C-alpha cells in the first residue's frame, strides 16, 4: 500500500489529528461564546482553551492503549510522551508566556514615545491547568469515538 493513502487508514493517527483539529475549532467557539467575538485566527494559534497539544497526545495514547494493549511498551512510550507534553504546556511554555508579557511591558515603558520599533513577543503560548485538562477531555472523547 502506498504511504500517502495508507495514512488515512491509520485510526490512531486520524484520532490524534482529529482531536487536535476539534480542540482548535473549540477555541474559536469558546471565544465566540465568552468574548462574543468571532476570531477565526484562533484556529492557527497556540494557547487558549482547550489545549490542542493535550488533546492530540491524549487521543494518541488512548488509541495506542486500545489497539496495542495497556501493558504494551508502545503505550508506555506514548503515555510518558503525553505526560511530558502536558507538563510542558502548563509549566515551561506557560512560564515563557508570562516572561514575554513582562518583557513586552518593559519594552513599552522604556521606549514610550520613541521611534523604537520592536515586535511584541508572543504571550499566549502556554496553558493553564484547566486548559490542559480541557484538552485531555477532548482527546479522550475523540479517542473513544474513533
């Protein structure tokens, strides 16, 4: 079987990618509901509720566990990989986003009224624990449905 069409028959891959896509679309829906503003750019953004990274790795680990068994080495690898991604999303990337916010404020204060043109650092790159949990829930639901 050729590689390209065969990819679409990989239920585990389809599950993980679908979970990511559903989470990205939910970011737009949540923004519309909470802020009463349609922001389709959120489909391509990181950060926000729910975490698409968390959704993808959760669906991936669930699919591997269902297909290969919960005691398989490949499930162990996917579960540990998922834990690293979840920790990174709520820990390291969130801290980097907070640092970017402080740096942006500092640059604005230092160069207020001058010609200094500094592109703002991206602040919304990490997740709160609730956003990560929401992503896990999306991933589990999609993983169970596919």
